[in-house]
C-alpha cells in the first residue's frame, strides 16, 4: 500500500509515494531488558517501545516555552556550523512549516551544554544503556557513559539533514518527549539502493525517501522502507547499520543516545583504524591488534556476567569494567561529562 507522508516536499510528476511497512511496536511493561537484547539488539531488529521515561520530569516539563523561558539567549549548537541563541531558535522552531522548515537541533550534547536539565532524565532509560561506551577500559575517545546523550528539537517540516546510518557501528535510541516525529528506515542490505555518497558512504544522496524521485534514483523502488510515528513516551531502537531519517510532524523534542555492543566491535575497529587493505601501515595494524585484544577481554567479562552472575557480582570488577546494564552502572545523568572528541 502506498502512503503519502510528511516527508513529501515535491509533488512533481517524477515523484512516487513510497510503499512502506510499519515498524514493530511493544509496550515497555511487556519487554524486559534481557528480552530486548535477545529479540532486538542482538539480531539487529528495529522496534518502537512505548511508555518509556514515565518517571522523567522531562515528560511533564519540557516544552518550547520551558526552554525559552529558562535559558533565554544562551547560545546553543544547532548543527555543525550553526549556533543560535536558544530563545531565537525556539521562535524559529515554532514558526517552522512544511513549506518553510526551520532549523533542526542535532548537535547539542546535554552533558556539555545543558547539564542543569540532566536530573529531568533520571532514572536512565534502561533500553538506551550505552553498554561498552560506559566501560572505563574503552579508549579515551570513546569513553562516554552517557552514550552521547543529545537533545533533538525541531518544528513542522524540519528534519535531520540527510538519511544516514550512524558511524562506529553504533546502535541508537531516540525517545520522544514532546510532539510527534516520523521515522523512515531501511535495512543495511538495502544500502546500495540508497545511493551512498562516495565521499561519505554512511550518507544517502536520496533527497526525499517518502516522495521518491525514481528517475534520479531508480534502485530506490526495490528497497524495503519501514516507517513509524513517535509520540511522547515512544522510543525507537535503530540497530547498527540501519539507514534512517526523521522529520518533525509538530514541534518535537526528543533525546538520543548511542549504544555499542560486542557483536559490532569489528565494525568500530574498522571505522576507527581502517582495514588491512585500506590502512596497511604498521601503526594502524598495531591499533587494530590492540582493539582486538580489548574486545576479547570485554567479551570474557561480559560472558562471566551472563554465565555466572552471582560470581561476577561478588567479584565486582567484571560489572565495573564491563557494565552491561543500567542496573550495575552509576547514573551518568547526575554529573557533567566533558566531551573528549568531535562526534559525527
């Protein structure tokens, strides 16, 4: 069945409304963290989990007026090359429309720019636990127990700049707090049909995945599209390698975190230090070898926690060095974390 969607921006005759399938949805009350790992994270299967963050003050307090009144003209990073006073940005978000979309905030890491709102996100969303990013054994550039927690804000018609998949073989979890936002996704195997940019292979050249220009992008017709609309309290799990794009249907406020697991360790290593073919130099080879050794150590510590949880808990160090859930890790939202590297 074909659906017209809010991604549609050009109704020219060469464009065709995409055929899509819904993304599975389940209530948080019916999904334990262990079942989430088993059914969705490990097999790389997207899902929308409803009724997430019910204890968050953010669900009751975060509105455009809240941010505008509390932070006034505080400068906020919006995109890579754009910073705006918060109150001016919110005005543009409210004025945004499908015909004249405003800016979309996607570069504001809360532990860096708004640590005062972190208590509004306690307790941590268990499904968005960053896993290996929270390990003190991780190289400094990837030690982020907050999972790169960032604020996403946009008005009607605003969107992430490009359809893409996240680098470093990371999963993503986006939780809607205010308003509605639509997601479009494609599985990794459909990547070649999405016309990856030669200079940035994790970004698509497709300009509108909902109203598709099949003259310019004929392969797109053979790609299977998945779609959903997030409402407050909904979290979407975007597995590593899945292509995704989002557009606000109303004024939208959400938060995003990244997660890293052992199944995608080789992907992180390749992203960071290349492959033997692309980077055959000795320095890169040594770094890849070091990462492989670290992966083996983390695998061992995680396996001990799964196979002998009582012993792992008694020993303490497996849970400390390789925390696997929010239940065994300190709450990162209680303190400010300084960004250690630029993030894509």
